[in-house]
C-alpha cells in the first residue's frame, strides 16, 4: 500500500515537472486529435506533439500551438508516432474531420465489427453525441428483403469507447473551429420520449411459458424455440413478433401513450400493456380482426444455450445406451439393437402385443431421447427412450436403467408425462430386462 502511494506521488510530481518545465527535446511522438478541445483552440484532426504518457492518470502531456503543455485523456489522441509517420494517421481521419453525430434511437448498439450480429461493445443513448472517425466496409444491413440505406462508421464516444455503428439511426453534423455544431437537426428539440416505453421496447421478450419451462427444468425443444420472441431491431427499425402461428414484421414508426402504461404502436396492430419490468401483455389483432392477448417476459438465461445444452444431454444419454450395447437380448421380449444414427431393430416382442406395442408395428423404427426425468425419478433411472415403430403413429416410451450386464426398461403411460418431463412411474408397469 505504501509503495503504491509512493508511485502515485512520483507520477504526479513527474507530470508537474513536465507541465511546467522546458521539454522541447523530449517529444515522444505526434498524435492526431480525435475529439475537439475548444478551450485550447484544438480541433479534431489537428496534430499535436506528445511529451509523456501517464498510465496512472490516463493522460498524455501534449503541446498546444502556443507552446503550452496540457493534459489530454488517452482516448482523445491517437497513439503517438514519429514525425515521418504522422501523415498516414492524418489522412486516415481527414475525410470525416469535424464530423460528429447525434443518436436518433435509444439503445442503438455499437459493434465490435461492422456486422449487425457482431459482439455489442456499447449501447448508445438517444441524443448522445459521438465522433465519426472513418467509414468502413461492412456487412449489408437488411430490412426484410431490402438493404437498409446507410454506411458503417468507426465511431468514438465521449468516454473513449470505440466501435462500429450503422448510420441509419445517426444524424450527422459538422462543427466549426471552435467546436460548435453547424447544420443538422438539433436532437434536443425532438419529441420527448416515455422512459418506461423506451426501456421495455429495447428488451427482448419471450412467451411467458418459457419461464415456466425453464424454472421447472422442462426444456421442451418443441416449445422452447429461440426465435419465438417480440423485439425491436434498433439498427433496422423493424419490430417483429414471432411465435407459434404468428410470424410477422413491421416498420417501426413510433407509438402513442393511450392509457396508464398502455402504448399503441403507430400503424402496427399491437397494443403494449406494461405490467412489470419483466412482464408485458401484447394485444395483437390478426388479419381477421380478432384480438388476442399474449403474455411476454424477459429471460436472463440464454435460450440458445439452454437448447444446445438439452440437445447435448439427449445425445449423451443415447450414446451411452449405444456404447453399453448396442445389442441386447431377452428370452421373453426378443432381440433389441440400437444404431448410432437413431434407428433400432426389435425382433421377437410378441409377448408385448397388444398391451404395450400395438398391432401393425414393424420390427424397426426410430428411437430418441426427448423427455427428461423429474427430480424424484432422476436418482432411480438413467433416462427415457421413445420408440417410434415403423407402422405406428405414436411413440412408445420406456424408463430405463443401464446395468453392468444389460438394460432394464419399464413402460410409461402418457399420464406420467408433463410437457417434456416424466413425473412418475405408471401405476402397473411391465418390467423388461435385456442382457448384453
């Protein structure tokens, strides 16, 4: 602690000496100014000599045209280079010298790369001023099937964050030599927005049953579909509602507050009712004019990750069955063989017909792991196998346990299944044992 304090004091003294002493012969390099410094008559694009860099204070000590030495935050200058290399840096930023922009939409993302699916490094506020550094080549941003007009710009925020931003939601303007705005719409004069609505419209909302499934460990892949959601794409101004039997997109053109925490979307057949910070109701009117209320929630978990994990779980369970066998035999219930591709063959199962296996079933079919075990069953069984016999329309489901010399299975009825979970054994199951 004492050593750290000594280092800080030494750094401050060093800065003080450099600021108030003659250091003309100790220039470490030259930098391009990235953001106006009007109090010293310095504009973005100007070149300044740099004397020292302090990583403790996060500043450069640079010189003005009057020979004065001033502290400038590190983010406000380019990395110092030699005098014969500085022109390259000047040319890089010359096209958009004195060009800034106002953010037109709250929540507009700044990206790591000029691609609208790249990692988000910053979330802009409506009315925030950013510096345009230079134009880049990036992925075309689509609004439906049409390319969205605009350019990808490398931008800088007033806190030093750099990223890529598509220009569709930017209001570009220039500044004069004193750093004053010239031209461009004044963002402060735009209509005042509702903070509650702006917050909720920027979130991604999922059908409310998602939360119930996740909380209960019921990862039903037929219902927990990552693309089922309600969201606004701030880059394209596209609002989308995607769920079972509803797949539609609209151009977002604002909203009107039509009641307490009630918002009607302009030219879109949706009314949003804000219930809680993590729960809304959408009143959607379809083409037939029939309204329906749909509940949506925010989800902290990454839906795609949950789905991927469930697919991996199912694959691991099935692969364990295959690696244990893949062929099993029973003197009473026939010969059962599992294939790596999810096919099975089962011969000699006549004693199970028609009580468990219905008439018309062939000797082969597809087998899968599509159900999970409830907590009370997970300690007793290894999983659930679902057999879809060729010739039959419905699956036949068995709880199973892998043992050293074979596999033990017992049939379960539909009443034992809740969504994606097997919650109980059947009342009078038939126990089947197969040897390796």
